[in-house]
């Protein structure tokens, strides 16, 4: 689904709009509702296998930290319950 960057010629507001192929109406400025828009060049996202692997690895590392912390809290609570 394409997301386009626009600049309104009427008020100068810049915004992004999701433009569906099945959409019958043209995009309009969210600020002034004008349809006098200039489509800007959009930056695009690139997703490589290496980037995906790095993101996955960072997420797994964060999960492991959270999991370890949860285990430590559970152990501490269990010890406190046995001491009372």
C-alpha cells in the first residue's frame, strides 16, 4: 500500500497519505481540506536480510533480559514466602 508525501499548495502543510488503488477520491490536506497538493519525493524503507537479523537479535536479547529479570523476581518472591 503506497504512502505518499504531499505538500499543500494552499496552506503549505506537509503530510503523508495512504493512497489505496480502489480509492475514488483524491487525497486532501488534513489542515485545510484543499486538494491542491504537490506530491513530494518520498524516502523509502529498505529491509535487508542483515538488517532483519540484527533487529531479531536485538529483540531476542531484550526478551532474554526481561525473562531473566522475571525469573529473579519470582525466585525472590518464592524465598520471601518460605521465610514467612
